[in-house]
C-alpha cells in the first residue's frame, strides 16, 4: 500500500502495478476507488495517438465489481436497473444504470451475464449497502469481487490484431459480447467493450495471472506500437465518444449536498435504456411523472469556437441568464475542434442562443471571454470500426 501526496488513506496497488510503475516515468498517479491509478506515463499526446491509431492498454483493476448470483438474479437486476436484464443473453454485456426512489441516478455500469443466474456489475462507485438493501425478498447473493478480478482495457484500431498475435482469436467477437480463452494455467475472459468509442476489448483474469497477461500483450503488440495509457488520455477519448463519468458529469444522488444537483437518466441522455414494459423498477413512478411533465435539465454536446479550455465554465442564455455548466471539455485532436459535455436547463433548448464564459490566460493575465456555443449531437467521434463485424484487422 502507498500513501499518495495529500491523500492520507493508504492506496492499494493493482496486480499490474509492477509493470505500470516501471513505465510511469513521470510518476504521475491519482486515486481511483482506493487504488493508485496512472494519470500519464510520459506523453499524453502519444498515449491518445495509441488509442486512435494503434493499440493501448489501460489498467481497469480499480473498477468496482459486484457478483450477482442466485435463482432470482435476473429478477433482482430488473428491479434494480433500468434495462431488462432477463433478456440479456449469456455471454453478452449491456450498459445500464440505476436510480433511487426519486428517479435520480446513483450510478451507471456495464452488466455482464456469465451464466443464467450469474452476473457481474462493473461501476465507478461503491454501492454495497444499496445493493444489499435492494436484494431484500430475492433469492440472490451480492458480493463485491473487485480484488478477485484483474482487468485490462485494450483499445485502438490495431487491438484485434494484437489479440490475434497474442493467441486470442477474437475475429468473430461482436460488440458487447464476450468469450473465454485458455491462458497459462487458467483462462482469460475477453469482452468487446470499452470506454474510448473506438474498436476495443476488455480482458478479465485471475490476479495471479495479471503480469503474464500484460507481458504477453506487450510482446505481441510491439509491431503495432502498443503502449500503456493513463487516465488523462482516456478522459480525452471518452469525451470525444460522448461518454459520461460518475462524479464528473453527474453527482450520484446519495452523495449530492444540494437538492438541485441529482439528475435523472432522462436528464443525462440515458432515457433510451429505460425498459418501461418490464414491470416495476426502483424510480419508475418518478421517471414516468418526469417523462410526462418534461425534464428540467438536458445533457448536450457543445462545439466551442477556438481552442481555449471550457472545463467547468458557466453557460448563459443570451449572455445574461445562467443556463447551465460545462462538465467536461477538451480540444479534440481527431476532430480539430473544441468540444464539451454540458448540463443545460431544458427551457433553453432547442435553439439556445447559448454562450460560455471562459477565463483564459493572455499575456500573463486572465481575461474573461464570452463565446457563442453550438449544441451538437453526441458522440462527437464515432468511427465505423467500433461496430465492424467481424473485427477487421489492421
């Protein structure tokens, strides 16, 4: 365990730490779920380039994982989450979320179905008390298994070729499906999932086999320029993909200090995942009322002129009335544009006449800029290779 900077709580090291620590020449680390997570290994531009043009590996071990097993597992997940878990095939994955009784988001997650009565939730925050309380009356077992599963994200247009060279034939693996492969003395599960909006995979393995898996991938991926990436490069890619992050783009309802901060899935652009016909689920009544009355907020994508960072900036309607705020922003190398995700009061959409207030450093002084912004569709970056079937090799 390591204490990182001003974080006094000892931070855990992931099973890949011996390799990530050796590669992290800048020793730039940040806390994630109680673990040390690399922010950048040396050059964020090169790491981003690996995501979009070659192959990259990212340590996913701090992702919080819960195993949901038992006769009522599917029924329990249908009550807990927004989508219909009962229709998720074995060997498949879907993106979903769950709410409190008021229809406000607690977290989003990926849900893996390993067997008829065996699921895995992967999310950003810890929710064991909520999950256990929600299990009342169901024949189901809920257990946190974060430390029992090591995980790597392998992303980029060359990722399928790297896996093939490493001995894992994923040519026929479709998006949001997974397969198991023999590896060393055990096996590795590979899912065609990721957080970059590009062709990519996630690998799940026993922690005892983590380092051999890392070494296999790095050796196999050398001809394609594989490199480890940190959270800074991943954040840039996920903004381009229009993906949201808990506690950055929305505040979980149970952590919000102000009553006006929690957001519903309808307000965060997740209404498409709600299965209204599957029966009752937590928050359904409140979400139905919101659907009928209309939402107060909307998550939108923005195109911002220039290349000044708008991170955390306030949005105004007609330069006068506060209309929302930017939750994430970046200069997109792929699009050659300044893009952002923002929460906007729904009454200011469509049309908008929206402006962003940015404080920029000019000649050693901060100056206030008021720039017009354009609401655009998400995702900003959506290459065909992300969904190509079978996975094309580069």
